[in-house]
C-alpha cells in the first residue's frame, strides 16, 4: 500500500485492505477514515470487515463516505474537526477511498476552511497527483485569480512512482502487472481517450463475424483500481528532469516512465485517402468507424474488381491487410460471386509473409481465390469519385513508375508512424521510433524509461500478442530497477498473427526475433503451418475473453517473461 503524506497528522491512500492495517499501526496510525461508500466494487472490503481487524490493532474507524465530487459542507466540517482534535492529541490519521483522490479533496477543503494557505494546499495535493481546485472553491475566495497562488501551484509537479503514457492494451496491461507485483504503487496512466478498443477484432468486423460494438469498452471501466487516470494528451518529455509534459501546460514527475502510446495511422500519407474513406467503395479494417463498411461492400459486390493494399513496414499486424482479402474472398467464394470478381493484392514488400514457414499455406489460399499478387507497389493516391488507385513501384526494373488501377472495392492499410511527441523527442531513434533494448525494453539512453507495444523500435511484429508478452517483462524489470536489482526478465520477440484464411479456419503464425518459430501449443493440438478450425475457435471465441478478463487485469497466462541471460547473444 502506497501512503501519501499530506500533513504531519494525515496520510491518504487508495483502498485499504485488512492486511494493510498492520502496516498502518506500525506507522503510528490510530484513526482510519473511510471516504468511500460500501459496495462501489466487488473486491472492496466493507467498513465493518475492516473494523474487525482494526479493533484488534487499536485503530478506530470513522466513516465519512461520499461519491467522487459529491462531498458536502457538513462532511468538510466533520473532517476538519477530526483533524484538529487528532493534531491536538498528537494522533495520526489515515484516510482512504478508491484512489486517494476523494480523501485528498476532503483534506484540501477542510484545510482551506481552517485558514491554511490556498497555494500550499493545492500544491501539496498536486504533488500527490490530485487536482483539488473544484473541491476548495467554496472556501478559497479568489484562488483562481491570485497570481501568487498560481505561481506556487505551477511550480509543483505531480509526482508518481510510475507514469505510463498510453492507456491502450500495453498501458493498461502493464499497470495491472505492476500492481500484481507490488500493491500500492503510485501510478499515473495518461490518455485522453474515452473509449478503448480490441483492435484485433476489427478484421472480424470487416468479415461479418463480430459487430463493431463487441470491440469497444468505456475506458473508465478498464483503468485498474488504484491507478490515477489523467485525461490529457502528452506533448513532450524531459527525461533529464524526469517529467512528462501535458497539453494543458502541466507536467508530471516520475521515478520510472513507461512509454506505450501505440502508433499513428497516417491517413494523410496517401493523397486523397482520408477524403475517400467510407464511400465510393473505399474502406479499411484499420478503422473502427469503417470496418463495418468493409462488410457492407463485401456483401454488396457481385462482380467487378477488389483491390487490397499493404504499405511499407513497420505496421501493426502485418497480416491484417491480407486477412481482409481472405475473409472477403471466402464470402464471394461461398456465395458463388468469386467467378465474377477479380482480386488484386498490392504489397509494398517483396514477399507474401515475412516468415517463410507460413507462406505455402497462405499461397494455397491465394491460389484458391485466384488473387493476383503485386509486390513492391505502394499506394500513393486514391481518387474515390473515379474509383481509381495509384501505385508507385519500388522494383529496380520499374522504380518510380506510377500505375493507375480502377476498382469497385478498395481496402486500404494506411502507412503508419510513431506519434510526433515521441518521434521528435530525445527518446527516439533516427526513424522516430522509441529507442529500446530489444530484450529488456529499456530505453537505451535513459535507464528509468521503458517502451512497450507498437511505438518501440524492437524488431518484432507489432501485434497484440507481442504486447501481451512484453507487459510482464516491462513490469518485472521496472520493479527490479526500483529496488536496484539486476534486470532478469527478457522478451524474445514473440508475436502472433492469426491469419483468417477462410470463415472457420486460421493459419496461426507464431514467431520471435529473426523469424524463429515459437509455437504455444503442441503440433498435435494446433499445427500452425496449416489452416485449422482449432485456431479459428481460439481467435473468435477465446482470445477476446483473454484480452478483456486476463491480459488487461494482469493475469499473465502463457506470458511468463523469459530469462534475460538465455536471450542475450
């Protein structure tokens, strides 16, 4: 349990558990204040349950519960009187709620109502990572207009044990994994997004298997208990000062920093693409908004030409562009329309798939669907109204040549890049990706900075399966660094790409650094070199549940870190 000190009399924390009470007793706490209503969450002990242990330890419990943002003047007065009497008697008080925010807001209001300097109160709360401005308004007079107060507050930096940039799959998973290893860590998770998406499901949306709604959750429901969710955008890093800069002008101070914002889909990287998406037959499964349109187009196309594209690497899930091809072609095959539809796959790369062991199985489906492969061609322009796509050749024999192809349906995988606030920072390599050691995922220049997920320059496939393996490695190594222990956890480059070659069958590609095959299951159970029904069941029925209920909650099934010593050359 992480204690935050607000005064000589008071400490606050996130939810207290019965086992934490012994630690509080050792710290000299004799009064425990609950600022959280019972039954807010299933794993929350009641005040009565805590009282059974507290009474034995000589700790009195006072209940002043309220929902976030709903403290009353009576509660402020009650808490102020409690703190005054405790201070006079030389007693120590500890208050708790879900994250420590409500308890801090109540303290701030009580302190200011008692005449404490506004600037000092707000700055102290800010150092603990909490904004108490709204809570003290009834007691703070001209606080928002006072320049002296503003200077004091602006000089304070919210301080956390760990700041995580990005609340995607990597950010939430590593936060949960960290708390699994050490409860009470002061963690800030920075992300302005209100919604969270299971992006591997978008291929299935485009194939008519999932609905878009199945891939979406409210972000607030996924933030781990005890983690402070800061709904701001990051604009820069100052690693020499251990701070992260936010778009509201504030900065966060950290001991350890984990950078996991994912990558950016560069829709502007192809001329005319953004203006064409969602109409005139132009779609992309890389977009939550447009994946359903893919399925509409597939169902509606009875004859004509369908083009699927793949940009230069790196991209997230390199198999996704051709997954769209396979599922679309399978529908046309089953409906009898395929004989009237011509399929083309324009790939900026030189091969169908980067790991040779899986190519024969994939090629058999390319042949089945009579798809034409065009390597070393990059989509550079889309004219949606005329339904024309322009491709530039990188083949030495025709380098720089631009060809125009007409289409009835165009599925586009956009070019991708790191976010600007990473690419333009001192944490990035020459190409703009976060520069990390590929085994420890530690940033190469700053020892207390770590990378996770698609934003790093580690030479692994950018897949959800990779993030699932990386999160425990980063969590293990961050804890080791905080405790000044030698790093022992390593990431072997594992990535997985369930290639949906037809409705009901998948080629499950699993591999690590250098294309080394890393199967999770015995060949007798799941042969990754060929399409199987078992792999389809895994992707469709099992993996979404693993994501929502295991990975994001720190349950590291089949994701134990490798020994770093075994991976180093």
